[in-house]
C-alpha cells in the first residue's frame, strides 16, 4: 500500500511540474536560439499533441467531457507560435547553408510534400489557409459565439428548473448540487470557447504573416549579407519558408477541426463515431443512395467501374441495416434480480418526508397539468425552513395503488403520521362556526384540524363564501395538512447531521461560541437532543446563536442532564418562545391553573420523583377535562392562548397535554419576559370539579377575568 501511494504521489508531482516546464520551454523558444535538432523534436511534439487533441475531441460524448479544451488550445497555439519564432530565427540566420539548415522536418515538408517546387508549395499553403481560416475557423467561431450567447441566456431558467426539481423531491440535494456545477461549467466552457476560437483565427493569420516575413527577409539577407543571387536566394529561402509554414499549418488545421468538432457537438451517450453510426444505421437512408448510384452507373459516359462498386457498397449497408438487430448476449445483459434476495433498497426509503396518493389524486402532481401541489410543497418547505431555522428535507410524492382513489397519507421515515380524503375536482367548504344556513355537499371533517366541513362542486364556491364558509381547493387542503404535520413533527426531521450543519454555519460567525459549547461541555448528540426537545414544543431554531449562548449559560454549573438543560434554556430564551405566539405589541393571552389544582399537581410531581409519568392518572384526567372545556370555549371566540404553570410542573404538564392539545403551548412563569404584558383570560380547575364530576360551574372551572 505504501509503494502504491508513493507511486501515485510521484505521478501527481510529475503532472504538477509538467506545465510549468512546458511554459519555460516556450519562453526559451521565443528568446534564445535553439539548434535544428531541438526544432525537429518540437515540431513532431506539436503534431503529436494536435493529433491527441483531435482524437479526444472526436471521442467525447458531450462538449463538457473535454472542458479543458480552451486552455489546451491556448497552450498548443502558444507552442506552435514559439516554434515559428524559433524556426524563423534559424531560417533567416542559417538559411543560406542549404535546405537542411533549419532541420530535417522543415526540409521534408518543403521538398517531399510539395515535390521541391516552391510555387506549388505557395498554392498548397494558400489552399490550406483558405480551408482553415475561411471555412473551419470562421464557422467554429460563429458556432462558439452563438452557443455562448444561448447558454448564458438559458442559465437562469436552468437554475430555476433545478430548484423546482429539488423542491418537488425529484432529485436529491447531491444531484442538485452536481447539476448546478454542470450548468456553471457549461456556461464557463462556451464562454471560453468563444474566446478560444479567436486564438485559432489569430494563429492562422500569424502563419500568413510569418511566411511573408520569412520569404522577404530571407531574400534580402541572402542577397545583401551572403552575396547570393536573387534567384538562388528566392528559391532557397522560399522553400524553407514554405516548409516552415506547412509544418506549422498542419497541426493548426488539426486543432481547428478539433475546435469545430467540439462546439458543434450535441450531448449524446455516444462518442462522435458512435453517434454518427447510430444515426446513419437506417435502411431507409441507404436504399435511395444505392438506387441513385445504380442509375448513374448504367448511364452512358459515366465511370461505371467507380460508381457501380459504390452502389454495391450502399446496397450492402441497406441490406445489413434492414435485418433485425441480434439480441445482446446474456453475458452483457444486466442480470435479472433474484426474487429470493432482499436488498436494502427494498426495505428503506431515502426520502424522510413522503406523500402517498391514490390514483385519483395523481392530477395534483402531474406536471402536464401545472402540478399545483408540487408548487405548494416547495413553498411550504421554503417557508417552514425560514421559520423553524433548519432546512426541511425533500418531500417525495408517489402514488400507491393500495390506497383508495381519493385517499392520501403523510409519512415520516416510512411511518404514517396522518391520513386524509380529498376530491381533486371539488372544493372544501369549512364551517367557521357562524353558519346560519348549510350548503349542500358531502359531509366530512377538515383533515388538518377536524373542523366540520363539506365537499362541494366548484360552481358552488361563491354561494358557500356568501353563507360564511371558508372555501379552499383540494391541493390547499393537502398542503395545509402537510404544513401542520411538519410543524408538529419537526423534531423528527432534526438530527445530528442538521445540528452539525447549524454549528458549522455558526462557527463562521461566532467561532468562540461554538468552541465553548461543543464538544465540551456538550456533545453533538446533546446539542441535537436539546434542539429536538425545543422543536417538539414548537420553539424555532432560527436564532441559533442565542440558543447556543443559552446552552453555554445553562451548563455553567457542569450540568449535562438534557431535561434539566432544556428547561434552563427555555427560561433564557423566553422572548423567542413568546414571539412565536403573539406579536410584540400585543399582550400574551394565558390560561392558568387554579391554586388548589396547581398545588395538587406540584405534590404529585414531587412524590413521583424521576418517574416518566409523574402525574397521577386521576389527576391527569381531571386536568385534561378542565382544559378541554376551557379550550372549547376559547376556540369558539377564535382566541389563542398559552397555559402557564410553575417551573417544576411545566414539562410534566406539557407532556400530558401534547397528545390531545398539540397546538397549546405550556410555559412556566420564569419563561415570561419581565417587559411582556400578560392577559389572564381564564383559570381552570377548582374545588367544585372534585365534588361534581359532571358539568363544572363556570365560576370555578372557567373564570373570566
């Protein structure tokens, strides 16, 4: 293992040093004279790099597979220009010595490729320049410019589509992050390619200028400095200049083809040869080709010996592609799943939050029908994330054929937390408690709060509103139910990972506070448990810095018992708790316990000690009955309230009430800020309740103050 790691480290060191060394070599070519042999090595290396770049471009499945192409193109162009400068120096200084004065590569391109005739060489070079500069480079530059413009214009839409898919639960946060990286890389790539195409164009123009300089400069130097005849100087220096130009233009042409191939690619799972072959593999395309070539081949005067073999080849392709494709060998096919093997994916669901709908409700999540529920779910996640102080996870929506057509389920971690029945084409008219005349409809209960309601047809909406009903559509009913259940079960959505993310974010703003909190005196688990306890009672975490400060203060005496720490933290963040219940400018409506009942409750808790359920069952039922009657009367007045009790009894009373009254906050006197006005709207309990188990007198069981 050590040897392998050392080898990889050495390889990375070599790669890291290769580019600086190449850049230094480029400077050497531009400044210092180099021998002809080094020039030969440089020219062959340039051709090798150009061929490699072309092959990589042709085998890329999509342009981003070769995202380094603009930078590679820049350095390849600079290398070629550096070689041109070095070769120009050699040609002008040593050109009078003969054709091999500038190296074997230039001599070979100047003699073998053009037959030793520099006039032919000039025409060949001109044709290559026209192909490269006018056709390939100009077309590739235009494609790069348009692609960059369209890609940048489409960037906001792509980002919004990623956010929509993430909010709808169609992709995971990791997939969304990767898509955002791909979109940003794509924009950078096409923007870079727009500029890189100018390198290719400038390189082609520089090749023409260097050729002209070499010819004119060589003739002048040959005649003036080396006493050569005009004809000999023109022949010698022109041949060397053309060889130098051709040895540079061949790699330039290869890079131009590679650039054009990259910018004209369309994303495909195949490389370019595979993409072309898959799209040309149709008998319908080759039958007309074979037919037309066959007709041309039998016409008088046509070169039948060339055309008819081509027609035969086209006929063979048409016959081959018309045959049914053979089935892939089973060895290459994906093995069928073994029904006797149970996989982890069969028993677990990665999505923490889920909505399961019957088949009649699929229209609510159908994107072709504008998916009203998907948009509402996204809005709920964003709003609750801001209010609760941590990111609400994705909501995975799926159909379930085991459900009745109009039923739905809300799940957390695969556990059903709520169910409901809705009719997607109807409206839900909710009885607000002040209805004089009932409207005709399907009688039901509101799934969220259990209020009396009726499902009515959409054309009765205006009539229901006039009668005093609150009317909402089916997607709003389900979205409201989801919103309510997420609030009630927020503690199940928060864990150690979420606590770690909040601490990491806070560490950037208050590093000393985080270091003073965890891992000592509180572990990550303890911080997470305290946050869960707060969320369980409806306390948001959005002021996480203040929560952490309260945790540090609560552990001042070395206490690490989580229930005790939770109570201490609540007493230090009372204003945060109150702010979530009532606006700052309004007094807090509270309900208190009768002193006698408060005393009985305190004694029961004291006797129970550390018991899980410290309240005696009979006393607990008495408290529930009294609060239920008070809550019913207050709900008729549409008035929210908080139950206030003594600090020792707060947690036990909260645990007692939460199953039946999850929306009723239970506070202790120490959690009420000194500057917050309080309005006692009722007192529950009293001696009369103990004597009369029936209806309780109003002056004891419900005292208006």
